[in-house]
């Protein structure tokens, strides 16, 4: 069974972050530049929030707020669901489904250690299925 640390090791631990004091416009520009859907919000090295495309859409655009004068802290999600490197893929998948979220920061010893997305979970599942198919085909050929 896959663990989060295996996924972080394969994709890399680099996470694009922002601060609570940045503007929403700066955060959106950063997301666009990196082709990502979420930024972890850090303050003094600790996760204090997450801002996603959905946050910007529902809390800024839909409410006609000015993104260049709205701070990330005003619209970010403060209760961030995080996982640890030893968390299993099944546990993360369950939380993502139950909470209807697509991004989960990985925290190790209180510090940001990576980010897992629903896409990463799907890739791990596909790899597991491919391994199973290969093993079953080998078994059938050997019979």
C-alpha cells in the first residue's frame, strides 16, 4: 500500500507557497505561473492556511471583491487538512472524498514537507492497478 512519503519522493517536495499578507491577485498570478490550483499559506514556516482556485472564485470573484486589495488571509481556508509522510494513500483518498478537497499539504514535524493532490492519488492508484494487471498476466502465462 502506498504511503504519502513515496509519492512526495517521486514527485518532489517542492511546494509553491504564499503568505497571509499577499494579495489575492498575487496568489492567482502565482498559481497561473506554476499551473497549479492551490497555494499553501505559510507564516514563520508554519502552515496557517491554503488558498485554492475555488476560494478565489467563491470568496472574491462571486462577491465582486477587488483581488488587488484583498489579502490572502481574508479569503484563505484556515482549517487546513494535512497529512503526514507515513499516512496511507487510502486515508488521504477517504479524507479528500469526505471533505470534498483536492489538495492536502504534507507536514512532518510541524514543517511543510510536500503537497498531495487528487491527481497524485489517481496516479498512485493507476500504478497499483497496472502492477496488478501485469502480475495477473504473468500468472496466467505461467499456468
